[in-house]
C-alpha cells in the first residue's frame, strides 16, 4: 500500500504560531525531505520545551529581535520651523527606529512656556535653550549636563570632539558650574558703535570691555542723557 506524502495542510506535522506556518512546512515535500525536516523540527521543538514555550517559543527565539522604537519629544522656538522639521525628517530616515515629535513656541513666550512644561512634568527630552535661561533651568534641575551622558553611548564622535570645535564664547554660553549642558547650533557677535564727539566732550575713552561700556553709559546718564546705550535688534536701528 502506497503511503501518502505529507504536505503543509496535513495534520500534526503542521507547525504554526499565531496562525502562521513555519516556512519549511509551507510546501509539498518528498518522504526523504519530510523525514529530514521532521528531525530538524524535533530539535527546534525540543529546545523550546526546555523553556516551556513549545514550538511557538522556539520560533520566536530563532527570529531576530525587532529594534525598539524610541520616541523623542523636541521643543523649539518658532524660527525656520520648516527647516528644522526637514532636519528631523533626515534624522529619522537615518535612524528609522527613532520617532521625533516637535513642539514649537513663539520666541517671546518660550521661556515662560518651557517653565510651565518643566514644572508640570510634561515629558521633554531635547529642547532649545537660550544662554540667559540656562542658570535657572540647571539650578532647578530641569535639564542635565549633556557631557555626563554623551559618552555612555556608542557614537562616531566623543563629546570632547565637539567641545574642541566650539568657539569659546559659544561653549561658555552652554556651561553652568563647569558642566556643559548643550551643543550650540548658532552664535553671533555684536558690533558696538559710539559717537566720537559725545565721548570727547565728556572725556570718555574708547571702551575695552563691558565694564568700560557700563561706566561710560552711567556717566552719560548722570549728565542728563536719557538713553546712553541703545541696542539694534531685528531691524531696529538706534539711529532712526
């Protein structure tokens, strides 16, 4: 009597997990292949029994682990939002297991908005920070020194590599009590202009540092000048 060859649709030889059949049972096999396959399956199932999971556990053990998806909340002020989002998209393409969600606030409200987020315990993983706010944020425990965490992970560049590339004044703006809290992405300088005649008439030398600027302004203010120092910002000119 001729024995019937088994296929993937036949009885107990079908090994499935969650309704899916393991690939080597998905095709018709010859008797020799079936015996060979049965032996392999027995080894797999036997290994699974050790951990008490049957064939399902064995199947899971043999599969490569899927990378865990990491969700990051990123806050920024409302400058060049589309450009920032474009950079986020590029980052996510290079790191498909990372999902970044950006929240942005008007710059004029940024400090107060962030203070509310921090005090309310709203999850915030990465954020923009202005140098004027760092002392408050750090002393309140709202942010942590980046340099204490960077080198714990495998990265192409060490934290010290970035520090050596920073302009000193930009690095200092992200430093609080000897610890660096962030990486500066933008910095600039101010050009100071002064009126030669006013300085000469009031016996003021050209300032060499901010202390000299302060003393000059105070002297002019004492002499009756209402605004001895004006700052040009966002298109505003002190000479208009």
